[in-house]
C-alpha cells in the first residue's frame, strides 16, 4: 500500500522491466532527497524556534556550502539523464527486426486495426481489418504503425509500458514484445473528444500454438 | 542612480493629489494599490468558481454517473438530473485549468501583488504608466466576462483541455463545441493583451523608478521574481496570442494551420503552445517563490541565505524556461533525438530550483523562527514545491515518461507545483493584508485555515501519484469503464472526499478575509517588524505613497538581527553601518 511502485500494473513487456527499474531508481533518489529536506525543515523549525533572549545568527550565506550543493545536485541530474538516454534509445530508436506488423489507425472513438495477412504486405486483398482487437503471439516483437483519421489519440498499453500519440497526418512507428499471454486493455490516453473516456481496445497475447490457430481462423484459405 | 533620482524629482513635484471621485477612486482607478485590490477581488472570485468546477469533477470521479447532490437544477445538456455527462466533464476540466491559471493565480500573484508591491517596495509613487495599468485591469476583467460567457452559449464551453490540442480544438466537428471554444480563444487573446500591458509597466517601473539608494542588489527577492516574471510574460504571451489567432482562423476563417487535411501540422500547435506554456509555469510559480523568500527571512529574523544565488537562480530559471518546452511532447511523435535534448535541458533547470530550496533551508538555520500564519504558509509552499519539483524528475526521464505521461502522476505533479502556489498566495495575503487594507487578519482563524488546507491539500493530491503509477489516465470521465482501473475506485473516493474538505476549509479563509476587512484589528505601520520599504509607508498607504519625501535606501532588504542594532530588524530606510560578514 505505502510502497508507491507496488501500484504499478504487472509488467508483461521486454523493455517494461527496464523502465520500472529506472522508475525505482528515481523513486529512491527523490524519496531520500525529500526525506532529507523535510527532516531538515522540521528540525530547523524546532531547533531555531523563537525563544526570549536568543537572537538569530547574522548570516548571509556560505559560499563553500552553496557551491557544494549546486555541484552535487547537478551531478545527480546529469547522471539520471545519462541513465535514461540509452533506454530511451532502445525503445524509440533501435527497433528490433520482425515480420509481425500491424497498422493501427485511431478514430473517434475506436482503434482500427489492420493486419497485413499472410503475404506480409499492407493494402493487398488478404488484409484483415477489425476494430479494437489486437492479436499477437507472445515473445515476438511487433511493429505498430500508428496513425489517426481525425484528432490526436494516444495508444496506451499499461502492462507493456508503451504509450505513443497517434497524430493525424503522420505515421509513427512503435514496437513492443509481450512476455506473457493474456488479454489486456488498450485505453486512449490523449483527450480526443466526448467519447475519449471509454475509447478502449483489447490486446490478446497468444501462446505460439494459439496464435497459429487464430491465424488459421482468420485466413482459412492459406 | 542619478537618472532615477531625476525621475523622482519630477514625480515629487506633484505629490499633492486632488480628491478623486468615487469612480476614479474605486472603478477606473489609476492608483496602483487600488488596481492591486481590484485584481485581488477578481482573482478570489474566479478562484471560487474554478474550485467549484473541480468539486463537480471530483464527484463524477468518485461516484461516476450518479447525480451530484444539489445540482438537479442544471438544465440539459449540461447535466441530466444532476448527472455529469462526458462532454460536460471535458468542459469542467478545461475550464477549471483555464480559470485557475489565467483568472485566479495570475491576477492574484502578478496582477494584485505585482501592482501593489512593486511601487511600494522600490520606493516609487506609482507605476510608470498608471493609465496603462488601469487598462490592464479592465481588459483583464473584460476577458473574464468573455470567458464566463462561454458557459452560456449553445454547444457549451471549450472542452478540448486548457492545452487545446489541435485538431480537436481547431474544428467544431470534433467536439461539437462552437462558440464556447471561440470565446475561449478570444478571451485569452484579451487577457494576453492585459498581461502584456502589465508586464511592460512592471519592467519599466522596476528599471526606472527605484528610490535613491535602491540598487539592483538591494531589491527584495519578491521584486526580482516579479521582474523575471514580467520579462517571461512579455516574451511568451505574443507567441500564445499568435497561436490563438491561428487557431481561431482555423475555426472561423477556414485556414489550415493545424488541420492536416489542408496541409496543416497538429504538432505546430503543441510547439507554439508549450513554447509559451512552459515559461508560463514559471510565471505562475516565481512570484510565489519571491513571496516565500521575503516571508521566510522576516519570520526567521535572519538575512536570506545566499541573496545573490537566489536572484541569479531566478534569472537562470527565466533563461532555461525557454528551452525545456519539448518535455511536454516526448510522446507526441516528435523526433526521439529531440526528446533526449529536451530531457537534458529539463534536468538542468532542476538545479536552480534545488538551489532555491537549499537556500530557504539555510535561511531557517540559526534563525529565531516565529510561526505566524504567513510563515506557516511560506514553509508549506517550500515543502509542497519540493514534492512537485521531485515528482517532475520522473517525467523528465524520457523512458519513465512513456508510462506516466498523461496519467494522474502528472496531475499530481502539476498540482503540487501550480496548485501549491496557493500557499504562496495565502502567505502573501496574510502578510500584506495589513498594508493593503490597514487591518490585521485573525491569526487563530488563519492558523486553523492553514492546518486544514495543508492536510487536505496533501490528502487530495498526494494519492494521485499512486493512481498515476497504477496507470490511471487523466481527463477520463469514468474510470469504471476500464477493468484495470476498477480496483482504484476506493482511492478515487478518498481523493474526492479530501477535495471536498479542502474546498470547505477555504470558507474559513473567506470568512477571515471579509471579516477582517471591516472589523479586523487596526494595523500598525510595521506590524511584522519587517525591513522592506512598504512597511515605512502608512497602512494603508495614501495616494502617492510617501507624503513629501521619497524614502532613501541605505542597505539591502534582509538585514535582520544585525549585531550592534538593538532591534532585531533594520529597515532599509534606517542608515546604519553594516558589519562585514563571511560569505556576504
């Protein structure tokens, strides 16, 4: 209850664990910083409360202390930035190769999902288009091509630690790799109009066998 | 200083102001103190409205789709027998933020205290441009009326968030909101002009009209904060105004600045908005930092720790605030490499904020601390700001932001930063009320109000971090529509109850404020034994502030507990040789 990060939804993605670790590191650093400041403030208010006959110290500052805390703070923030950068790069810039691709076009207030079908190509006769149902196999990277037909939406997979805005006029690539089978919700995370609340799709993560079965059901002729 | 002394010689020539009639004194006033009071009343009125909108939202989030008690009279389609529909919910959070930012915090912290304090604390008789000042208030008031009018037009008020992301905001077909969003735009263009007039006035006044001896590094930190704020406003508002004009043109003239169908670019809006929007955050919070610095020094009876570092950190926050806007857009589709750059600059801007916090603690060290109501609120501002600053580190880290972006974690964060300003606001009101109205506010009532506000503020906003960590999206009307959010409903109800109690606690403030206005104890000239110039003027100061002679400043504003001085304070107007101390 009181450990804030125990509120995190279960992580079922490859890079989600790394995001969570970074989350924990920042949580502990900021937690310690907060406790120190709060403790100092309360202690000072008690220690230096007004008492008859005692005067405040006439003190304008202390250059050494001021330089020290400036440098220490700066170093901590720079280290945090350098710890964040590689992970950001892995998630956003170094997309792993895969043959699983899906086109997701957001529209008020549904996720329109297009599978390229067995030929692996979009805009061919074997494309399959459904609303709000995303089916993927476990342990394989999936590329998502995000677009929007009207306003900005945001594709959010809480359990996979993935969020990416879908912007009209652009196709934005994202990827994820699920590590556990199950059915997960896909809420929209960017205000998109009166139906924003309740704009909801579902991600179904199959075992390899179940996934083959699902593929056969969708494209029986192959 | 010879130049500014010259300006004052001219001003001193017409010290004897003729009696003004009722209208010139109370309505179309040019006196900076009256304009300050007008901004205060405007801001307090809007603060109440903004708060009530939040209460409706909290009811819907705690007990979704049940009738709000006592609201059955609201006509359809705004409410259905007291039930808040989704469109109304979107309107509520849009207008809550818009009103709180542009019509409550800015009028009070900048409009009221900027106007009231700048001439008094630098030793001037009025603002540089009194008529422009009057125009600034009245255009602000007109902006307020236009904004409130939006509630009464068909289609309802703006419902695209205070950030008004295009294309949602750029065409009525996406929200069904027509004139509501147009009036929202027009109103913000008007208040933009109002703030622009104010900021030009503040900058000119501070540069040109300081009393003899009031050098830059003898200015109180609250004046430094207002100076930096005014510069940020001057440079940021035209960008917002331009963006608003483009958005309005998209809506009404058929242009396509932000509509991709006609070749427009939705991200352009976000860049323009946040180029204004991030400096705006510092516009809101800097004056509260300045107030807190003055209050902490006065009630610690001790010089502010690291005066120059405090002034310099505000200046560097001012500069850096122009290069961090992209951290609002990590997931917008902007190039990820740019995200990295903005993460770096965001980590850098945390440093001056941390320096300020440490200097406030340093001010307490070795003090003789009096826990008056303004002091309690000042200390609360520091602690709340620390939480808001630290929670910002999570969002600054790009990978962590992927998960917490657009969740309640960010709602918690910006309420700790921006709603936390109310503690700076209360500190300022309790502290300067005697100078502003010539009467003291009630300390006991003030302390009860403080304790309740502090408890319920944290009980309302701290648990929102937990919701955010659990993935709870912001701006959703009914969390029960999502399976993974249903277990959080108990927390949502706890937050709602705390929010109601936070709202109710503010009645104590209003009672104290209005009761003290008429029946408070008469204030002395310098009830807090403070050093700054305003406490050398009568309470309340007359038109022209200083009588025959302008005050002459002999030293800095924070000379408390000076060795060799019998009293524990040394007003800026009292000549005295200061001992040389280490680290000065």
